[in-house]
C-alpha cells in the first residue's frame, strides 16, 4: 500500500507514478522549449547606455566653425547653393540661414520632440499580446495508482473591436503631423532671429562710422568756436552748447560700439556658433528683402493664403483633427473587446480541452466620462485653432501697417538727406569761393551727419518691417522641407 506521493522499490528497481515516470523525450522537449524562448528573447530590444559628458559636449560646441569642411558638405547636400569658394568671401543671409538650420538648438529640440511623437505611432499600432497561463492542480485522496497532479495550460487571445487600433494610429499620425509643422515654425523663428541679428550688426557697424564722422565734425566745430572765443569774436555761452553736443556725440559713439558687440553676440547665438567662430568673416546686409506687392488685392489674397497655409495654422488644424480621432477612439471604447480562450488539462489519464469566449458587459460603465473629456478637448482644440488664425490675422495687420509707416518715413528722410547733401555741397563751394566761412561749412556738415544717422535708423526700421512681413506671410524659401530632417553632418558628439 502506498500513497499518491510515495513510491517503492520492487526487486531493486524504482516504481514511479505515471506523471513522474522517466520519459526519453523530455530532453528533446526541453531543447525545443529553450529554443523557442531564445527566439522570443532575440527579438527584444536591449538597453544601451548613452551617457552625456558635459566636457565633451562643450568641446564639440566650441569646435564649431564657419570654415569647417563638414559644414561645406552639409550646405552642398541640403541647401542647393553653390559652395565652390570656401569659406565664402561674404556670407549672405540665405546661406547663413542653412548654417542656423544645422546648428540652432531650437530646431534640434523641435526635431527631437517630433521623433518622440512619431514613436507614438508605433505604440498606437501595437496589438495586444495573447497570454498563456499555467493552471496546475492537485487531487487529494487519489486511488488506483493514478497521479494526483492535474497539469493544465490556458491561452487567451484578445481581439479589439470597433476599429480601435485604426483610430489610435490615425490620432498618432495627426499628432506627428502637427509636430512636423512645429519644426517648420521653429525654422521660421530661427530665420527671423538670424535676420534681425544681421540687420542689427550691419546697422551698428554703419552707425559707428557715422558717429565717428559726427564726432569729427563736432570736434572741429568746437575748435572753431574756441578759436573765436579766444579772439574775442564769440562768447563763452556759444561754446558751451557745442561742447555738450560733442560730449553727447562721443557717448553715442561708445554706445554704438557696444551695440555692435551685442549684435555680434546675438548673431553667433542665432547661428548656434561660439562668438570666436565669427572672427575673420564678413556678413552681407539682408536689408534688400523682396516684399510682395502691397496693393489691396494682392494683400487680401496673401491674407487668405497665410490664414490657411501657415505652418502654425496647419499645426493647430492637425491637432484639432487628432482630437477628433481621440473622441472617435473613446466612443469606440464603449464596445467591449472580445477574448478568445482555450485550455488543456491532463486529468488523471484523461485529456481535457476547453474553449472560452469572454466579453465585458457594459452595464455599469459606458465610458461616458472619457467621452465627455475627449469632447471637451476637441472644443479646446477648435478654440485654439481659431485663436491661432486670429493671432496670425493681427500679426499681418501689424506687419502691413508697420511696413507702410516705415516706407513712408524712409521716403521722407531720404528726401531730407538729399536736401542736406545739396546744402552741404553748396556751402562747401561757397566756402571754397570765399562766400562762406568755415563755421558755416562745419555746420552744414554737422546737419548732414545727423541726417544720415536718422536715415540709417529709418532704413533699419524699414528692413525690419519688411522681414516681419515676410515672416508673417511665410513666403516659401527654397528647400524648406530639408529643415525637417536631422542634419546629415553634425559636430562631433560624445556618443555614437
């Protein structure tokens, strides 16, 4: 007599229960099981550490240069511009735009976020995995030499209903499209920042020249007045205003020099380069910007176009469509998923197989809460889209008004500068002919220098207004789609 968990020796041989009886096929089955497990593990992703070393990243940033060969290859591959002469004798605005697209951290961040959202498409496309469950059992009080163990296994295969997977994929793609358009918007912002820095730098350099001319003329005027005062031909009260004006002109010359340094720093920042990378390079003035015809008909058409095709408008529209897909998904979740199951048991010599079908009963929860939230998010996305259009419309109104005002002021100051130039030439000729004294000549030159400074400011404002109008209209520039991709040539990075 033996129990279900005992075995005995008969004639020196061991007698096992049926379940524990030696089976020559067990090793082969084990090999098959381990092989299947190895194949499953081989398809799994593995973590790879990519540490950031601040010293290496800082060195890579400092190594960036406008003369680097990899920058030349990048421009040749992506910008479609001729880079036969390297580095260019003078960097124009369009070429520098591609340098900024390659190096500016705002674009790198926008592309990285776009990659994150694109990864969500793969997540949305994932299908639920089937599950396998081991269900061992044990029977107490087994008789007749049968094994008390009841090994079993069960499978469950989930099947999504109501097209939930397709709706998730549609939502992910729309969100990715919104982020792609945000990359384009970031490119326009980088371009606008670069233009302003270039305009500020060129204006500051020109201002330094004009301020130095003004200081020279003012100093000569003070010298003449001082000589007259010493000769008794002028009072001290006539010299004091000229000295004050000289001190003011010298102070403004110092301010202009500081402005030039600050503009150069902003230019390096806009290009994503260290300041020393700008040394030895010349930069063209981007003041000559082609602006569309300002007739009412053309501006009305441009308004309709930018309200429908600007990158930020299209991004807001894609986000709204994504909110609609999200609402569709929540509505579809009202319909429960189906679970198909199957199981097998070896029950004391009997092979048992079963089939199960599971379905959640939507009696207490019909997903009304998430549906209401998704509906509210859709209304929020619609409001954000309309707000974007309102903002763009206001920006266009401001840009058109600023451009018209700047052009009018520029035309007026150009006329004044022409008159001052004629007067200075007339006084100079009179002075050479003896019909005017040196003080009158100096005074005419001083007026001309001051008028040219005012004209410089007007030209600067007109160029800024033209650039602002281009940024609002987002007039397409060549090969804009290239900015959506990560640059093919990068500075040395700390990790592969």
